[in-house]
C-alpha cells in the first residue's frame, strides 16, 4: 500500500480503526522507502584529453526542491595553475559559482550552496550543474565532482511520540503527533535517481577504471549488471572487477567478470562499512598483451540485505477491537506506532542527487551512456533528444525532445503498459543526448 494523507484527531471523537489503520499503513510504506534499492550516482572523474586549458569534468542537472545543495570536488594535483570551478545554472540567466576555485590537491570538505540567497532559483525547476577544470599549459590532474545533492530545508520536523501505556489516558494530541510525523516523513522522501551506465573499449596491456561513483553507505546489499564483450579486430581478453570502498582499507570485491557475458547479480557486503560514511565504487578492467575488450556497467545499486530489526509490522486494526498501549505480544498496541516512528526517523533522510548527463568525454569523440532506473515512483522527469525508453523483454517507446518551451518532460509511468514497480528500465539517446532522468511521485 502506498502513502495516504494521514487523518486528524480531535478530542471527544471515537477512536477510529480506519484512522489507526492509515497510520500503520503509512509506516509500512515508509519502512519500504527506508529499505529501498538506490542506484549509485556516477561521478566519472576526467583527465586532460588534449592541449586544451579548460575541460568540463562533470556536467548534469539538479531538479531543485530545497534551499540547500551540498557538494564536494576532487583534484588530484594543483601544479600548473590547475583548479576547478563549479557552476549552478551554468549557461542560464542566473549562473552562479558554487565554488569559485578549488585549487587544493585532494578532496574538498563538504560545502554548502544556498539556492535561496537571491530568489533567482525557483523551486521545482531544472538547473544545470557543471564542473570545469582549468590549467595554464600542461598540467596532468584529474578532476571530479564527487558529491552533489540537496538536503531537506523545510519547516517540518520530527516530533518524539508520547508513551502509550495501558491504564493511562491518551489525548488526541498524542495521536496527532503520529499523523504529523507521517507528513514530515513524506516531505523527506528522496526522489528516485538513475545509474549512468557506460561502455568503454579497453586496449591491450591496460588497467583502466571504466566507471566510478560515490555512495553514502546505508545498506549492505549491492546489486549490479555488468557486461564484457569483444572488440573488432582483437582477441577477447580482460577482467572486469567491481569494488565497493575502492581505495579504502575496507575495500571489498563485489563481482568479477572475465568472459564474454552479461552478469546480473547481488553481493552482500561482509566488511564493516560505516553507515553514513562515503565510499567509492569502481569498475576496473585489466587486459593483457594482444587482447582487448568492451566493458559495460549497466547499473550498480545498494539495497537492504534484510528487513530492519527495529521496525515491527503491526496487526490489523478492526472496529470493536481492544487497542493496547504497551502490553507485550499485542500487535495492535499503540506503542508500536510510536516505536516505529522513532525507528523511521533514524532511517529516512532526503538526499536528491544531481544527475550526470549520460555522456563521457573522450579523445576523438564522446561516448553516450544509458540511464537505468528501478521503478519506484509514479512520474518520470526527463530531458534529452532522440531518446528511447526500453523495458521488459521487447518493449520500447520514443520520448519527447526538450526545446525552449519544454526544458524537461514528464511521463506517467502508471500508464506504461507492462512497467511494474521494482522493474529496471533504461533511457538512451541515439545522438548521445540523454541529459537527465529522475522519478518523482507527481
């Protein structure tokens, strides 16, 4: 069951089984949200590819719903005047520097951009986010936008529920607190983001990172779809290794592929990754002499390995039932509603990522990628040209091109025949112009 607008409670009215049932159903919904699979956002750091002195190292869009955007840049070296500028609404009427110049070797501490500072950025609109690396003449640094997401800045807050004890008198206000928490939880639901899939040809005798992203660790189950194939004129050979926590002492191999095949699977992490800490996820290919391969990362995502032990599903509320407070083993006890709210408050938070264009800048031409989304919400927001949406075994449809009147489009996913919740679908562009995709509730 999905989310329903919670009821209100007033002094003097009869306690309604229907109202309590709504509160319990909403908690079940939010428990599913807290445990939901989340695609890993791509960062894909870039190095200089020619003699240019400016290079776009990250380019994409953020659908703005809040006032505050968090971000962090990375620069591998700062000699030869190398530094990175980060822009909000790049190329737009109100372009602003989120970061004027990150010129320190290493990763930037998490920074804050106030999108409400001058009223130029109305909410519920799409804004281009672009990171540009600069050098004087011949620097060799790699630049990267490792994190970029908005956080909740609304006025709603969580209210610690009161204790419901058998024999004590509870008030309408005690129950209204639970209803108000449902409204708050709904406000901090994150949108559903895509994974940016990429294919790279890897030459002989090479070790190359073909995909990378940064995730804020929440769950211990990693889901993936990887592919290895041959390249024209070469003998196939190579090993693709997907690693969670790359470069960290806890680094763990998720999957290894060394045959011409598509591999879809899951891996439960065994190392003690810390909830809330950031970890790099990479797909790395190694080839030997005389062999080559084409490596594809279709998607990487993180989900719950098991139900959260702190959340208790509640029994059905029915008219005429006794409703308990704290008596053990009574699943219609109100204390469970309060306890579940406290549990959800520790597991839910809003983190709406900027979405990278499905494009990788490469010497000699750009490589177009594919958005992969596991359906969870009702409406797809998208931007691009020459787009095709593919789902199921043989379903596809063309999507609208953006233009001056439509900087993005929406699609009612409920009206897409055969596309069910939990199913992965893709969006690609024949002209490498898939620029944004994200699911929202409306």
